[in-house]
């Protein structure tokens, strides 16, 4: 497998975002592109990243291959790379090779990263794609702001869908504080600012704010985000990476207070069961 991203800096941002969610990931490389599905260490959320072959200036993968990548190590190397060309190579060994070239061609860098060995278990999510009781599409920065605000109020965020008023409400409570924000369909002059709401039934579900804030960091990758909710399933959060691919997260509803009592309130990453 050999891949040269069209936009190395954007590729770097995607890796940084995903590495904050999970330190390791299995790249499923095929002639169509690269896909990575990874559960967080606490088995509360799933990251599903698809990188289309159109995201690369040059992409060669003659047959499907799985590459277990240490994302934190890859992120560390990419943080020091500011060159205009980046090529990633895998030749069937236990290493991943990176090659960088400056715009003038005067500087070249070669890096070799050891691969890891992931105890991988395929997670099926296709059934969730077919069920949707409510959805909201809004600016990704607005979604990130709401998540950060509600995290300062309490541990949990309740998302409620109201059929009668066709609105979706986010709310949080904790330590004498409370806050809520509701959204209805709003059309703006620019499509990036529009809020679109669709509700087919009234229900509510609760999710951990720390996971939502971690996921919302992907707001730097694309101007919009779509949330799909089901009464009995996970919350699907989709960031459409235009001309690159798609980044989706599936977040399980929060468990009971008894389960939460054993979970630290402020882990550095979503590493505890929700």
C-alpha cells in the first residue's frame, strides 16, 4: 500500500482528531480507500473513519490489507512535519514508512514507525444506519460550543426530541446549575449556518458530556455535523469530510448512576465505560 494525500496538513488534522479518541487503530486498506473502526477503551463509543481514494494524489493498494497503526506515534511524527508532500508506505513488514519532501525539493525526511498488534473485534453498525427517530444538522462549531458549555454544568447531557413542536433540546444539570438549548428548523442566508431538525417521535436519551466533548473536537475538520438519534440505540454523530471521506461516531446512552459511581469524573480520554 502506498498513499500520498492531496492535502497533507488536513490528513494530519484528521489523524490528530482520531488519535485523541483512541491511541491505536486498524487501517483496513482496499483499492477503494482506507477505513478504520475503533471502539474507545471503555467500549462506550465507536469511531468509524472512511478515507476515500480521491483524498490522495496517488493511491496504490492492489489487494485488501490490515495495518495496525499506533495513532499516537503517527500523530507525534506528523506534528513535526510541515512539508508539502507526504507519502505513506506499507510493504508487508512490521513497520509503516513515511516520506516527506519540501515544496522546493531541497529537504526530504524519512521515518519508520513500528506497527502494533491489536486484539481486533469487528463491530457491526450497519443496522443503525437504517433507523432514525430524530436528527439535527447544525454548524459543527455550534455543536462544539454546546458540548463544552454543558460539560461545565454537569456530567450528563440529555437530548430530547419533541414531535409536537418538532424541536430537539440539549440540557444538563449539576451542582445547583442547569441549562438547556433547543433547536428548531432555521434557514439562514448561508447553508453553513442552517439548522435542520427532523423528528418522527418524542423521546429522550442521556449521554456523557466528556464523550461528547471529545467527539466534538472534530468540528475543526468540517463546517457541519449531523446527529441521528434513536430511542433504543446509540447516538450517531457524522462529520462529512468533503472530498476526503467521512468521520462517524456512535455513542451509547449513559448507564445508571450505580455504574457511573465507579467511573472517574475527568479522565484524560474517553477510557472508561459510559
